C-alpha cells in the first residue's frame, strides 16, 4: 500500500490524507516530512499546508478528490476508508479524523 500511495503523491494526484484522531496529531502546518516507500527508503519530502479535525461523516467530495486515491465519488471514498478504519482499530461514522492537505516539496532518488 505504501508504494501505491507514494506513486499518487509523486504523480501529484495525492495532496491530502487523513487518520483517526485516536492516533494523535502527527504533523502541524508548515512541517516538512520525509515520505518512505514500502521498503522504508526515503522517496519524497512533503509539507503540511492545512490540518483540521473533521468527523468522518463530514468529509466532503473535494477532500476525497484531494486524497487522490482513485475514488471518483464520495461514496467510493467512504467505502474504502471505512474498510481501512475497520481493519485498523475501529470505525464509527462520527469518528474524528485529522484531515491534512500537503504539497510535494522534492523527490528523493529516481
């Protein structure tokens, strides 16, 4: 999954991500982070542009599109992310998420 998501970032399609508030605040506006590939090698640097808390049920189509994972409708996004959260600690449509928008700063390596 890491390599697939990284490919979206490198292609410029993925400009956002989200995670459960229960997993903690992992970034802040202005922070630059190294993105690793599936083998743990550095491949890109991204910078957080926006970070807010939002309930799962309040995520809108624009954010889903900005996540750039091929979801063409909000229903696709909700179905895919619901499955992810169910596999990784639990799901509730009212659960709070950290919603981050970022930009690609640099590509590392080839």
